[in-house]
C-alpha cells in the first residue's frame, strides 16, 4: 500500500502522512494565517488532505477561505463527490479559516484523488 499511497500523494503534489492501515496524503495550503495573533503554518490549520481505505471509502478535507466555500462545494459536486460538512476549527483566526469535508464510497482512489485535486485547482489560487 505504501507505493500506492505515494502515487496518490503525487497526484496532489503532497506527502504521505500515513500509509497503513489507511493511506493519508496531505498538501498544505499557502495561506498567510494567524490564530490568536500568531502566524501558523500548522498542518492542523492549513491542510488539503485525502484518505483512502481498502474498503473503498475515500475522504477529503480542506481549509478554505470564506470566498472559496461555495465555489469549492460546486467544484466537488460537479465531479460527483458528496460534500458532508462545513465548519470552523479555530477562534480568533485571521483570515477566517473554514473547513470542508467530502466523501465517496467505491470510486477508484486514483480517480477520487484526481477529482478532488481538480476541484481544488479550479478554486484555489495557491494550487
């Protein structure tokens, strides 16, 4: 699974965070953000992250700027991906950071990664 996981990370230009038992890949957004007035580059604050399980469950999460929320929802939905959650993580963040989750069951992991990354490139200026 680790070589497969690396190939999935390569699709998004990211890194493997975990290869077993679940493949998790991540790429950080290039957003100049602060939390409590302090600059953050934490993967907890700035992720574009995908996970792939052997049972066919594919999950995605990304940080978004407020102006990116609706365009990202539309970009994912037009690619057949189900948007499941939208929320904040932090208080006192600047700019306001929001987090979107999406999912699919049964799609080939490479296709899920490709569709997710295509949606992100359509919306994000830093991808």
